[in-house]
């Protein structure tokens, strides 16, 4: 059986918050673009842009719910997403806009925290309970 550490609750709050903030930025950038497509009579492009942001919204909602439930596979999705932010920061560097540079730097920092928690304790920084023996069970 696994039990929480001090880092577990922090990860459950900080990781979804990061992705919700990114989603908010995506919506604020997408709405003017969608309006521009509609005013130019480009309905298919407006529909595609809205669909992409809506899919991102559903995906982010799933990540938030998975964080609350401490689903292990959601933790791995966070690792992948934050790893992408870290790689993007290293590859693109200063050629990105300021908010992209800042968000990728925060993502890279969160990636390092998640890796440290994973190596030290396991997914969601859950440690093996005292006196637990045999097969380790992960929370569902």
C-alpha cells in the first residue's frame, strides 16, 4: 500500500494549475483568431481552431480530475507534457516570445520536480507505507 508524502498534495495542485493557466492563455489567443476567421468568411478555419481549443479543454479537465484521483497514468502524461516544455525551452531558447519562454521555463522546473519525486518516491510522490510487504499496490 502506498501513502502520501508532503510533496503529493503539492503536485496534485501545482501540475493541473500549470496546465489550466496554459489553457487560459490558449483561449485568450484563440478567441480573436476565431473572430478574425469568422469576419473573413473562413468558417472551416474558425471551426477547426475552436475544435482544437475545445479538445484541449476536455483534455485539461481530464488531467485535473486525474490529479484529484491520483491516477498513475495521468502523472505520466504530466511527465510527457512537462518534458516537452523542457525540450522546447532547450531547443528554441530566446527565439520564443516572452510568455512562451516563461511558461517553458516553469514547465522545465516542474519537470525536474516531478522527476525528483518519481525517483525518490514514485508516481505522485507516494511512498511505501510502513510495515507494507510484498507486492506494492498503486492507488487507482
